[in-house]
């Protein structure tokens, strides 16, 4: 077999292993090791090459951004700031038809701006928002759909762990990726809010359990309480994102400052005890270890692909074909969405980005813009059956057994379509991602 054949068979082996139930990083590592072994005809050399790739993957200074932002997000979640964001957003939209649902989107957008973890958003707002929305007359299916749809904002609105992963895989500036995601993230939140408003008018049977008017259902919060809930969130967002965009902090420094700020706020609010802090640290360790395995597997996989020559061959084939750049991107997006039916978002990026990277470089495609396109496309996969990771998180967090997985997927379907619309806008108008750079 030629090295190209080995690289091709390794991709097939990865898919088979995933369908057999193997954890994706393990499937990548195993396939990479065997692939390098066959290419170099030496198990010892294969082990040394992949060990070197693993060491390089997480020894970089820039990897420090991962545990810092994970820790900050966990502190924010554990200290009840998600509830504060929900209360503040509901006050802001209380007089609008469908305001409770729009407030949930707004709260998720704010929460995403200080966590970057969509799974955390899904878990928090399932417990906070769904019971509240059902109480005010929204259908259970629509209630969970709003949470599922808006939770994916955490993967786009910076800081985002997916953007960090993409930056590591393609060696792009994480700060530039964060800046490029601002307008698309805000645009997606606005489209969600406007879409909810339209659904409330034209598809009431889907939105409401019965004919209800949601004007003024929520009591006006005293100004003092509103400020106490709002100001800490504004402070945290300002020091993290303002520091990055203003050039005061690097993303890693911003993660450290944000973590310290979240801890101080938790202590001042008397919500961060030693017990809670220990639980946060343990959870941060678990998540960081998982991400570390993912990044190590990705580097091993990329090293094996490079040795096989498969990306170069594939790139030459694409460049020599009659496909335009836009045609290549459209096929890439379709492939991402199809893979989203069986894989989680991180795994999709691990498999496709290293394969596409040489092609992107040869075609002089803006890698920052392409990163935003990739993340939005991957987000659609979070909501597609049968494996929409956000859907399963919501189901596991629900206290209502009457709401099935099918109900959650159905409720999230309109939001998946809205995301596709935003994705097409970002593709058609790249300036949406580059104007702030």
C-alpha cells in the first residue's frame, strides 16, 4: 500500500471505530498510530513521532487559555450568574410578545459571553427557563427548543472553546477569532429573537400551549435588585472581552483576569463557598483533561495525514478540478452538517479541519473568516438528530419525563434553520467577520 492508501484507509477506520462506540479521540489516536507504523514500517518510530506530537500539542503557552476559560465558565455557572442573566434579560423584554422566550435568548447570549461553553448554557437554562416558560403558557416543545437553539450561542459568541480549538488546529490568532465572531454572534442572537417574535404571531399553536398574551406577565423588578444582578455581569464581560479587544490583555491573560473576577464576584455574593470552589476545580480538571485528549488526538491525526501525503493529494485534486472556491466551501459545509448527525462538534473539527487546512492555504482563503463559517456550521450539527449533543444535555437536565428527545429536536428545528440563514449571510458577506479586525 502507498502512504496515500494508508491515509485513506485510516479515515475509513476512524468512521468504523466511531460507529462501534469508540470515543472519538481514542479512535483518532489508534488509527494514527497504526497509520504511522505502516507508513514508516516501525512501531518504535511511530510511537516516538506521535509522542512528540502529543507533547507539542499541549505544551504551548497558548494552551493555557483552555483551563482558564473553563474555570471561569464553571464559576459563573456554579454561583448562579446564569439565573441573574435570565432575570435581567426577562426584565428587558417583558413588554414584547414572546418576551420570555426572547429573554431566554438574550440571557444565553450574555451567559455565552462569560463562559464559552454551550453545554453549560444548555444545562443551566434547562433548569431555569423551561419550567418558567411552561408556567407562563409556552408549549413544552417550544420551551426546550428555545433553550436548545440559544445554547449554541456559547460556541460562537467569544470566548468560545470551539474557536480556541480551531485556532490551535490552524495556528491562527485566538484573539482575532474572538473579534471576528462578535458581529456574527450578535447577528445570530438577533435573528433568534426576531424569529421567535414571528413564530409568536404566525405559529401560535407551536409556541403556546393555549392562547395567551405574554405582555406584562413578569413583575417589574426593583431598580436596586436589577442593578445588583446586572452590574456584575457587565463588569465581567467588560474586563474579559474589553481587555482582549482593547489590546490590554492577551486571551490567556484575559482568562486569568476573568477567572479572578468571577471568583471575587462569587465571594461578594456569598455564593462561592470552599465546597463549591472545590467542585468547580474538579469539574474544570475533568473538562480540561477531556479537551487535552481531544487536542492531542487531533495533533496525532494531523501528523499522520501529513506523512501520508493525503492532504496534499486531496488539495491538488481540488485545485485541479472545476470546482470554484464557493463550491468547495458549500460541499465542506454540507459534509459538516451530515457529520453532525453522528458526531459531536469537537470531533467534526478534529477530523475535517486538519484535512482541509492545506487546501485552504493553497487557495489563499481567509482562515479567520473560514473559522467562523466552520463554527456556525458545526453549531447546526449540535441540533441535528440523532446525535445533537445540546439536545442530550437538555434531556438529561430536564425534570419533566413527558418531554421526549423527539420533542426537543422538533422544538429546535426552527432555530437550526435560522442558523443556516445566518451561515449563508456570513458566507455571502465575509465583511461581517473581518470589519472589526
